[in-house]
C-alpha cells in the first residue's frame, strides 16, 4: 500500500429508493490523511453515499474500495471492523451512562483471568478501557469528563465521545455527518483543531456539510453533490466560496411563472421583534435576535439550508404557548400580540385571526394519512361555521365545501373518500392548500410548499401563493429551494445559524449571492 | 398486644419471607424492562411458575425440581411473549394482558386434568417444600443481578437496548437478540418467583394464587427506579406492609377503631402513582421502554 | 399499534380469522385434555343459546362487556390505553350501591337515574386521574390505570366492610338498595338477571358512535389519536381531548354498576366482576376500536362466558377456564401486527 492508494474510493455507486434515484454513478477518491468535504444541498445524495460506505445501505451497483481493496458489507459492524466509523448527526449515546460505558458498549474487553466465562459474562475491564481512552484522548486532544452521565455534558463534548468511540475501535477513516450543525462557534473551532490533529496522526476524515465557509477553513479537497450526482471535485486550494456555491446550487426546475409586479405594501400582518429561543438540549440557541415583518400584499421569502432555525421560527409562530418560557422578544400577528412576555395565544386563536399554514412536513404536521380526504379537509376548520353546528359536524356542509375545494384546487383523484396517504405528494399539498385557503387567510405561512411535489403541481402551488398576495394577504415563504425564493419573493431574508444574515429586495439577489450567505460565507 | 422485641423479630422474619416472591418477580421485570420491553405479564409468568413448581414437586418429591420446573414454565410463556413483541412487534401491553389471561386460564385447566380440581392442587408434604432456601437465593440473585448489570458486556447491552437501541445497533450488537434473551430470562426468574410462592410460602397451588403480586412487583420496579438495589428495597417495604397488614388484623388503635387494612394494602400502588407523577421523588423509565426496534 | 381500520376486506376478515384461530386452538387444547372438540363446541353452543334462560344469561354477561369494551375502545381512538376499566367499574358499582343504601327513600324513576349518575361520575373520576396524570405530569396511563385498579379494589373493600356493611349477610357486601332503585328485568328470558341495562349498553355504544363520528369533539379525539402533531397544528388541544376520553371511558365503565347493582344484586358485592375490565380489552381489540364492533364482540364474549360455564359440569376434564384461554388466544392473534403485515405482503406479492 503506497501513499498514492486512496483511503476510500467509490466507483460508479448507484442507489435507488422506490422512484427516487438517490445516487447515480458516484465516483469519489479520498486521499489518506486528508480532510475531504462532501457538500451539497439537502437531498443532494451526500448522506446516501456515505451510508453506503458505512454499510448502512447496500449499493445497487458500483464498488467500494478501502485502502485499495474492494469491499462490501452487510452491516455497519463489518464496516467498523474494516476501520470505517461514522459520527451521526444525531448522536448514538445513551444519556444516563458515562463516556466509558458509551464508548465501550459493543467492543468490551476483559482480563485474561475471566477466560473461563462466556464472553458476554466476563467482567468488563473498565480500568484498562479507561486507561486506553485517556491515552487516546490525550493523543488527539479530546479532553472530557469520563465519569459524568453523557446527558449532562455539552454537545461539543458528546461529539468528542462519538469521535473517541471510533478511535477506540481503531477506525482509520472517520465520516462526520454535519458535525457543526449543533455546535457553537467556539466548539466548532475546537472540533477543527481536533480534526487537524487526527489527520496529522494519519487518519482520514470525511465531512458532510453545507457550510462553505467551514469547508474553506478545514478541507483539503471538496466533492460537490447535486441531485444525486457528483458535479464537482476539486482541491480546496484552487476554489472559492463563490465557485462552490454556484456548483452546489445550480438550477433544478425552470420556473416559468414570472410574477406580476408587487402591489402596494400594506399594514404589517406579521411583526417579529428581537425574537430569541433558548435550546432545550443545551448547545447553541436555535434562534437569535430575529427581527422582521411581513406586510399585507407582499411575499417575504426566508432562504436558508434546513436546520438553521427556520423550523423553530415556525414553531414559535404557531405554538407560542409551548415555548414562552424559553423565548424572548415579541411576535405580533394581524395586529394582535401572539407572544409578548408571559402572554401567548393558543394555536386555535392564532389560526382564527386569519392565518393559513402550509406546514414543512405535510405527513407529520399536516395530514391524517389514514383518514379520508374529507376529514383532512375538515382538520382545523372543524370548529368554524358552517362545518360545526352546536357541537356537531355538519357533514353536508363539509362535503359540499370539500367537493368544491378539491375541484378548484385540482386534487386528484376527485374523491372525498380516498385516504390522504393514498394521494401523490402534489395532491396532498394541494389538499392542504385548499383547506388553508378555505379560511381566506390574511396571513399565509408557506413552508417548503413544493417539496417532493411534481413539476405541474409546483406551478399550480406558486400561482395560488401569488394569487393570495394579489388578494391582499401577506405571505411568509420558507424554502430551501432558491429558485422558488427568487421567483416568488418581494423581499428575501437569509437565515444562517438562527440569525438573519442578509436581506435583499426583489431583483437584488442571485442564486450565487444567496448561496454564499446560506453557506455562512458572509458570516464570521 | 405490646410492640415488643419478639414481635419485631417475627415481623422481620415474615417480611423477608413474603417479599421473596416479589424479589424474584421484580428482578425478572427489571431484566425485561431495562432491555426496553414492558412486562405487565409478570403476573401470568409467576402464576405458571407457581403451578409448574407444585406439579413437579408433587411428582418428584423434590422442591429443587419444582423450582426448576417453575423457571422452565415461566421461560416458555415468556418465549411466547417475546415472539409476539420482539418478532411480531405486537403491542406490549396487549400481548402482556393476553399472557396474563392465558396463564389464568391454563393453570386451573391443567390443575383440573392433573388433580381433578380446578380450584387447588393437593397439599405438598413438608419435605417437598423449601424451608428457607428461596430467601437466600433471592438475595444472592439481587446482588448477582446488580453486578451483572454493571460489570458485564451483556449487562451493558441490556441497558443500552432499553435506553438507546440505535446506539447499540450501530455498535454492532443485535438489539432484538438482546431483547429476546432478556425477555425469556425474565420469564424464568419470574417463574422462580411463582415457585417460591407455591412451594415455599404455601404448600399447594390454588387458583389465581398470585393475587396481583406480579403487578405489585411492577410497582416495586417503578418505585425502585428500575434499579436492582432500590427495587429490592421497595420489595422489602411492600413485603413489610403485607406482613404488617396480616399482623394488624383486628388490632385496635386509637380507642375502639381498628386499623383498616385496606389502607396498608393500597399503599404500594398509591406510592407508585405518586412517584411516577413526580410528587414523591421522580422515577424515570428506560428511554426506549415499550418501543419495538427495527432498523432504519 | 394500528387499531384503526385500513379499509378493504382486512378490517372484517381479521377479527373473524382471529376468533376462528382462537377457537380452533382452544378446542385443540380441549382435545388434548381428552374431550372431543366437537362435543365441547356443542356444549358451548347449547349452554350459551340453548334456551331463553341461557340466552338471557349470555346477554347478562354481554352487558358489562359492552360497557368495558367501549371504555377501552374510546381511549384507543385518542391513542391511549385504558387498562383501568376494572377499577372504574368497581367504583361505579360501589357509588351506585352507596347512593341506594344511603338514600333508600328516593322513588322510581329518580332513584335509578341518581344511581346511574353516581356510577358514571365515580367511574369518570377514576378515569380522569390517569388522564390528567398523563397530560399534565407525563406519567404513563397504562401503569397508572393498573395501580388505580388495585387502589379502587382496596377502597371498595374498605367501604363495603367498614362503612356500608350489610349486617344481615355473612358475605362482603353493602346494605340493600331502596325499593325504588330496581330497574326492569327482561322477563322473556325467564329467571336470567338480564335487565334494561342491556339497552343502556346498546345506547351507550350508539352514543359513542355518534360522539366519534358526528361531533366536533369526537373529530378532535380521532385527529389526536391519528396524528397528534397535525392535530396540534390545526389548533386542537390534544391534552384536553385525552383527558376528555379518559373521563368518558371511566364513566362508561362505571355504568357497569347499573346492570349489576340495580338490575341484579340489589347491592354491591365485593369481587362481583370476573375481570370484566380486562375482558373489555379483548372486546375492544377484537372490535378494532369500533363501537358497533364492541357490541358484536361483547355479545360474542358474553356468550362464550356463559357457554363455558357449563363445561365444569358437563365434561370430564374441561373447565370454564377454557373461555379465558380462548380470549387470550383471540387477543394474541388480533394483536400480532407483524403477523398480519406479513400475511398481507404474501398475499400481494406476485
């Protein structure tokens, strides 16, 4: 084995999930002792590729070579044995137990004098394991408290435990999935120092990320994924944030809808003032000091890679009561304070003000998948006349309104009886939109409105959002699709790590400029 | 009656004796629930253990074969339970209820076939019963359970299977295998608890003789925060309440008023509700308790 | 657990298959005991339906099972597991008897109404506790309802033996009700103690059906059970819906007291219930949580309970415990989701 042999080599990997081609012809070479960044937007296929390398998925075609040898494995444990380890985005730790127990579980050793016992019953050599762990921790600078329950440790320390877990198993290739997503800037700094140390000791590191600034700070080499394919593969030294951003973003859908000029801006339908939210798990604040407004007759787009505080913002808008103890700042909606100090409005009251919501995750937050279209249409409208009459549901009223709505919003099949889970993604979304527009909202929240929706439906949904604006509603559009943001928004805010890092008016932003801000390129 | 030393000594003795079946059952429950599988079937597992122990002791004349048979019967029923909840991913509450019903039906059914009475088995001769051995054995098992849970690989796996099965799975240990083994071992130990009830505390099998002890063990498990030593202490406390209640029958305090034994009887259950609600201390269950595991 | 119907042939076929499988396995057990399964089946059928009296007894047992079946089925719709019907029905029956013993002079028809309300309220309170604990303190309703069953048993025993003891009886039971409390017996069934409480049970099933499928509150309950996140997003207060179903479920279980205390015994008898609360779990599961199914499953298990009662007398080796075994087997075969998924996959596979 020479230094020229790549530590990892992927040749023509393919992976398909149902109708979705998640990975297509993936080629990748990772030099030994380097830090290799895998970048791309959500759903670009980077995690799929890494999970194949780690043995969690089996490739449909193609080959995996580790240190020049062709390998294939049935489970992660075989990959671990071959020296490949992964730090998952959600840590694989058991909260009440200490670092030693968490690291050793599944790789226990015992002293020779217990040989006569079956392996599963030989007392674990905790002292020996601890000594070895302390040595590894010193060697790589991964200091930690070995005695405290891991749930009491900071997120950054928990991550070190995960890394140490891999080193304890003699991993030579470490895959880190979005390692900085939960870290504070200081913790990120420390992580980078540690990663450099690991490389200096001959380990190979793969980082899955979307933060371009961090890529520029730490990586030796960058591979860019887009729509399941590798679209770029370059040394970090010869590239720039701008170049990476344009590779990463690209164009996916050609949006023909040229929106009409924005009408007059009206009153503020949403006014968010210095809003902050403390994290429930420790670690950094998911939202920090947000201030913005949305006015009647305009669409405000929030651009950003997922996981930069958008979900928490939406939660706060809709469920202020559940968060009032952890939040600071105020939210006013349609002239009413919905979160101000100790006072917070109930969800039903907020929606009754005239708020329509297209939720981020329609399966989890928007639909009763096993129930018919009719009941899904009713959900959230069920307390209003004419659908509710003296505590009873007026099925006749629901039926006629729902029939009209699915006609108007082109939900197929035209059946009120079919279960919502049986509809295609586009038709599910149209059903939700039909329902939310039924209350003629004056403020509309549209979160990832066209995710997983076919092209025809995208067009239709965009038309509807524009029509709502034309009718005088204010729209808050949250999307990680830049095309969508650029095509629809009258103003664009970019969120990164819980803050608004850039603001643009219509026509000022380009995909590249947004991409740089979304990747933290403007942020220090 | 005065509360003299002899009485206290007697109370201590009977507390140790009546808490023995509870101790076995609570250890069985602990093993199962720490691995992430709810065990409301303890009652039924004890009951089949109690019956099998009497049947074997009557047949062979030895309490030791009785105990072995009790453990085996518990193991078989627990294997049915494990098949349902681990392999077929049935709801653990539902399947546990079914196991309890099955045990409540099967034991008198067999009793009738073997002894021509569905209500009770014949009495065991004295030398086919245990004198004191189960008490020792139960306490040795408590210590063994504690050290096994904390010092061996399999103990660690069980704890992880109940807390974060994904972590165990990514570390290369099969979660469902750990759970399978934990559930059937749990059944064997609960079966021993039943055996200690029928061939140690009493001298025959009677219909539904566990009379809620399986659920009381569950209460002790929660009250003991799913930890071996505190759970064993909870068994002693509940056993003491049981012994005191027998002792206090007919005893009058506060003038003419006698003490309603019912208030002592409900104490374990009341304490459990309060502990779960966080009114008295706080008991936290293993995080993945009750959730079937499947990858991805 | 998927209790909700999925549409198509499966919802109806699965319970039928489950009963068939349970019955077959149970009769096979009888066969092992040396009895002809056919003979046992005949005894079961004759004893359950053979005469107006037998039929009446079957209906008498079915009445509490419909109530407890509903008491389990309704919370299932909101994603809660009510193992506490036994305790709820105990306190319901006790409350009915206490009212009757303490206010014997109340005339008909106010007396049964009053007793019925007391039964409902006592059961509802016993359902409210685990509901509230679940929603506000986060402690699991399964454990709490189990514990509350024992607490209810202890309370009932204390009240019966200390406060309302029947001086004329050696048995652990309360004093007799006033004369105005008796409800109508259905005389077509001879001496069987089946009473108009049966109609109340059917009415309750119909009311639950209307509640679930026709009312706004019922819709909210079902939405919470189906997807609590989406329900919250739609402005539904999921905690309130959960407490509500537990209160209603407890009340329904409490109504068991009407048939037993007002329609049959005329007093509260300690231990009158042969685990109606637990058999209610089997009833609700077999019914897949539907009220109309609860009526059917309640009638089936009532007949089974009566049918197996004669096994003790008419066979050499088979006892009435066969019905418990049968019920357990039915629950096991209904509950193995994995098994059904597997069968379904086999069927749809090419």
